[in-house]
C-alpha cells in the first residue's frame, strides 16, 4: 500500500535570480525608459511571488506569476517560468508545469535547478526510469546535491530497488538532515524490509521535522502497531486524522488503519465508524469495503456485510481475502452453493 500520489519534494527557489539582469539586457527592442520601469516592476512582483512560495502560498504566487507572464509575453523573464513551474508542481498541475519548465529550460538549459525540476516532474508523473536518466548525471556533476539524491532514492523505491533506494536516501539525509521527506521515505524502506525499530526512528524524526504530515503519522502508527504498541499506534493514527481534517488533501489511510486496529482489539462498533469515514474518502475501494464488512459481521449485521463483500469482489476480483471472507459468510448464512463457488475461485487465486 505505497503511495502513488502522492509524494512531495522541497524545491530550490532562489538560485536563479541573478539571471534577471541578463534577461533584461536582451530586451533591447523596448524603449529604455519603459524597459527600466517594466523591469523594476517585474522584479518587485517576482520577489513578491518568491516570498509567497517560501510561505507555501502557491495559489497567490501563481496569480502574480500568471499575470506577469500574460503582460510580458515573449519578453517574460526566465524566473517567471521557473517560479510558475514550482507553483504548478506543488498544485499537481503536471501538464502546465511541463510547459513552463520547457520554456525555462530553453532559456537556461544548464541551470541546475531547472534540470532538477525536470527529474522531479518525471518522477511525479510516474516516469521513474526517465527521471533517473536526468538525475544521475546531475548527481555525477553535483555530488553534494541532496535533493537529487532524494529523487533518485524515490525513483529506485518506486522501481522496488530497495537497496539502491536506501543508499540514496541515507545520502540525502546526511547532506540535508532537516529534510523530512527523506527521513519519511527511508522509514518506508525500513518498514518494507521488516526493520521496524529503524522505521520507527525514521518516522519519528520525520514527524519532528514536519509536524503537519498526515502520511508520516499514519506510517508511524503502522510501525507501532507492528511492534504491538497499540496505544501508541492509536495516538499516531488519531493525530494523522486530526491533521487530515485540517488539510485540503484527503486521505483514507489513517481512518482505515485505525478502523482495522479497532477491529483487531475487538472494538467493532468503533471500527465501523472509522471504516465508513475511510470509504467516504474512497468509495470504490475493495479493501475498504471488505474490512467494513468484517466489522459488520462481528456486530451480527450479516445482510449488510454480505452486500459489501459482493461489492468488494466485484470491484477487485483479485482480492483473495475478501473472497475468502465472503465465502465464509455465505456458509454461515446457509448459502452453500454460492459459498462453494466462491471457495473454488479463492483456491484458484492461491495457485501459482
């Protein structure tokens, strides 16, 4: 259950402002007085946008930058495209980000920040091999570039090359020890390799660095649960839920994980509430429906559970656990023929 969407990387935002003077000098077709006035106003607006970006106010920065781009046309400063790319990336508008990044790279093809953003954009849109082809030469030229090591680690992580991913993310945390995302994904790797104590330490460090991260507290809860530290797991899940309610981006996972923990602890009624909230955020989710059905079975609400199991296997015919639990419930309800049919399908799924 790895994240697909969703991954956030800190961007370099201020390294290219020195190119403004050069860009202005090239605009010789404009009258000198008008050029000086426009350049001064443009720089002021760019600085305002950069400040807003540093404050994570991407929507406000985007409005300024889009207005600058519309008014300047072909004479827009390279930094306008760069900063606008940052906004589009943060807002997950990949096609727009690709367009403005291409414009920036045409004017500044060797700019390290631009190369990095290209690799990050490729990673964000699932083109992991292509991202590596951009990032690995960048790291070869700039071995201390922590953000590039991190993206390489994330590419390797998504390609399930865990040893390579671990090495790159460790390097990233050494070069940039305050990077919460690097610690978070290092924790994910440790957890996937059953190194739970190291995963706890990594997630705890990530939470210290970014106390607003839903995904960090959710995974911290999972690691505590793996250590059978259920009160600590519950507290982490509840913190993730509290944060999720405050943020625009929604996630079903902390609700699902807390619901599953409640079910494990014999608190089926509480589990139902959290699992329903999970499904409200992801209605067509086979695993969520199956888990809710199991909680309803524990409460003696078999007809409701039966309907959910039917939906779960319809949504994902490969969900073997849902099919097995569905067959068990059919047997309990005296529907033997259908139970046997579902068991046969389940057995076929278990064959290599």
